[in-house]
């Protein structure tokens, strides 16, 4: 009975909020985080704002209606996660960004309420955060599955290995047995001199860049995807 009263009272406060307003409050807070900055190099600003509105809308709808995201919504999240994986975005960074966004979401909700509503929301913070935790669990499962599936694609195999070896060569670190094994698995000749280059694919999708890097690795280059 207590949970029903809290859910009803929370709904009364949240149902007047609009996802656009919440997302606009969230964006300035997230824009300065390293994870958001890295993602912004690979995704257009308008697409990031759309994603924020979408997540805010889904959370508000769940809290107000009591209906969690359905299979279709989760499949969209999975596809966005696959795009992040194909673009070379690290999984831990993506998950950290979503955790930070969940915290910023609640702060934005509080900021948009009246003084009386903020006091009431503070009393129901635990109930609201349970929704956030459940939503984060769904997002995390979708991202983990998407990254695992992406890693099985031929175009993704070797990308991280090539990136690691590249970083070590740039740092002039002594070559280790692990470096020799990485190079051997990639078919890359470690004998210098090296000729570095960048291939810029204007307005290309993540899958296109991943496929090009895979073809270059097949040709003997130490190639990988790094943002735009």
C-alpha cells in the first residue's frame, strides 16, 4: 500500500514534465564529461540530443505509467550499442556515460520542479532511483550483448589488438613477446621504418569505417577505427 501511495504521488509530480525540458537540463552537465566528449567526436550533436530526449522520455513514461520499456525499445537500444561498438567506443565508457546520465536525469527533474515538488521528490528519491537502476540494468544488458556480438563480426576482429600495438609503437616502448604475438596475429611486419597515415571517410557510418580497417589489416597495415 505504501509503494502504491508513493508511486501515485511521484506520478502526479512527473506527469507534467516534458522530455525535451529534462534533456535540455541534462545536456550541459554531460557535455563536459570525457565520455560525452569522446562520443561527440563520432556522433552529430543533434543525434546526441535526440538520444537524450529519448532516454528521458522513456524514463518519465515508465515512472508515470508504470510500464517499462518494451522489446522494441530495447532492440533500438541494442542497435545504438552496436553502432558505438563498431565506431570503436569503449564499452566501459559507454556504460559510465549512461550511469552519469541517470544521475543527471534525477537532478534535472528536481531542478524543473517547484520548491514544494522538490521537497516531495526528495522524500521519494529511493522510489525514483529504483526505476533508474532498473533502466540502467536494461541498458547495460543491451550494451554488453551488442558489444559481444560486434566482437564476433569479421570486420571487428583485430581492431583493439591493432590499436594496442599502435599505441605501444608510438610510445617507443621496447617490444615484448605479447607485441610480437599481436603483430603475428595481425600479419603486421614490425620491422621499421613505418609509414603512418589516416583515412578520413567523410559522413561514413561506423560499419563502413570498421570494414575499411579490416580490409587494411588484411593487406598488412596496422589499421583500426578511432572516432571520426
